[in-house]
C-alpha cells in the first residue's frame, strides 16, 4: 500500500468494532483481568488500550517499520528513548544544532544522570570519528535545523552508526513521513513531536517513536516506569489527524515554496531560508533526500527588530505564536521565542538575527497568505 492509503487504513481493527467506520476511543483506565496464562494486562499507563494499539500500527506502517509507540509529548519521546537506551557511563553523539528542549535535556539532565554527550557537526560526519569513545552507544540528529533549516548528512549518519555499532536516532518532526521515511533509509529510530504536523490541528501535545521492534520494546518498558504514556482521547485525535497528513503536508510544501520564492524577490527581505530554494546551502542534499521541503521557512527583514515587530503586528491571517505544523499559519521571531535563552553573541554565530522571522505555513489559500504577507511587509519598511 502507498502512504496515502496507509494513513487512512493502517491500524484499523479487522473486523471493525461493531462495524464502526471510525475507530472508537477506549477511554478506560483499566480493563477486566483475571491473570490467566497469556492474558494481557491492559492499563492506561501501559499504552495498550485498543486505541493505542491501532495508533501504533498506523505510525509503524507509515515508515514500513516493525513497531511504534506514542508518548505524552515530543520531549517524552526523546527523553524516554535516551533513558531507555543509555545508562550512566554511556556516551551520546548528538548534532550541535538541536531543538531547544532537546539541547537542554542533553546538556543538563543527561550529564546529571552520568551520561556524557558530545555535540558534533551534522553536516560533516567525517569529523565524527574523532569524537567517538568506547562508551558511545548512539547518534542523534534532526532532519532539519530550526530555524535555518539546514539538512545534515543523514545518509552519512546511518553509515557511521552502522560502521560503529551505534543506534541511529533522528527527530523527523519537520519532514514527517510524507517528506522522509527515516526507517526506510536505515535509521534505527525515528522520533516525532506529534504536536506538530502528525496531528496537525494544534489541539494536542503528543510524541511518537517509530523503528526496530526490540528497541521500541525496551523504550516501552521504560515508558511504563516513567509514566510517559499518552491519554486515549489524545490518541483518538492524533489517529484522526493522521488521516489527512499527506494532503496537509503536500499543500504546505507547495505553499511554502511559493511564499519563499515571493519573499526572495521582495526589496524588504534581506535573506530567505528554505531548503527548496536553490540559494539555500542545503538545497542539493535536501533535493536528494526529501520528497518535499516542508512547510517551515525563515526570512530576515531589512530594518532590524523594529521592522520585524511592525511586520508581525500587521499580519491578519498568520497567528503570532510558537510551535508549527498546524493547519493555521503560525509566525514567530526566534530571538523572542525559541532562541530567547541563547546569548546575543551565540545567536549571531548561529546566524539568527533580531530581524529573523520563522513562518510555519498552514493550509489557507496561498494567494491570500502572499497578499497578507505583502501588505505587512509594506508597513514594515
Ligand atoms: C516541538 C518539537 C519537539 C518537542 O515536542 P513537544 O511535543 O513540544 O514536547 C521536539 N523536536 C522538535 C523538532 C520540535 O519541533
């Protein structure tokens, strides 16, 4: 089956429960259990209600993976995975540009738990051997950096991990299985913040781990002890949201490219960051790896922070809010949100200026979005 069919069909119980075309929610914390041989104990925290199991099957099918498990948030997927696979004395190699929460977890909590982390350049995997230790267990990367959208040498990461017997882990939140299926490319585990595109409606917080059965089993055992499970109602909403993932993401790919091209030619705009543009440093690599360039783009305005703030104030369609991946267009100024805690000197080194804007393109009509951006830019100048 192709991806679009799996999104609708995979995970559906056969036969359907009382013929229900939509999988019902099993909003039950516990289930009858007598402890008979082979009888499975079902309990909310064990993530094994029928709603969970259907969702796990659908998520695994999207990447032709052996297994999947959902979690209370994207951060729960990341923390539960790392804590399940590494222990005190172990070492993790991670890309140096990471989602803020992940970077804090890696640089604060892991060292406190006796797990050493070395940050490496994701686009130069040939430099990774120097950072390798006897205790290295896993490598961790993101499909695209935020907010400049650089794509690491993902095939190099897979080969490096294989050559050294390490578990390869990728955060695929920005690409989604529509644009990249990491497990099909050889990654052991692919992680998601389902809060973003997978659910797609900005109405829940959830995460997922997709990949090898033995690893997902070990992570699920840890999840039961940490309590990083997902509530059945959130499972139901995520299962429903997933059905339209391909329609949403393909629309967002197209609209983001249209908007990026429009911005690139605009006199108020100093620079545009979108991997779909030939001017982006990762364009060639992204074109080879991805089926689409995603719905997030960033751009820098002339006129500094004041111009950027005037632009945000003037927008009528886009909502000024953190997060991304919903049906509604969201816009942020990274120095005021995701990179607020990063000192100005560091931000400058990363290329994140005061006038940088990040846009998560929704599914509104793209001509409306461009008209709105256009009028806001005129007032920003
Ligand atoms: C949002 C996000 C996360 C964290 O997800 P939550 O659901 O907010 O916990 C992790 N990685 C990336 C790339 C994200 O965008």
